[in-house]
C-alpha cells in the first residue's frame, strides 16, 4: 500500500498539466469574483449612467 501511495504521489508531481489546470481555474475564479464585486459596488452608479445615456437618444 505504501508503495502504491508513493507511486501515485510521484506521478502527481511529475504531471504538470494538472497544476496548470488548477492555476487557470484559480485565475478564472479570481476574475469572476472581481467582476461580481465591481458589479455589486458600482451597479447603482452604472445604472444611472446608462439611463442618462439612454435619455440622450
């Protein structure tokens, strides 16, 4: 059992594509959180800006 665990652990560390996918996932999650925070914080102001722009036309 210990040998199987070590073999699995070594394969996990050698395979770099898994780490890359995790990094991209974290990056996407961070961007999504930033967008959600911006919409939450500035949503009311942006609504007013767009309403003024719509009133111009």
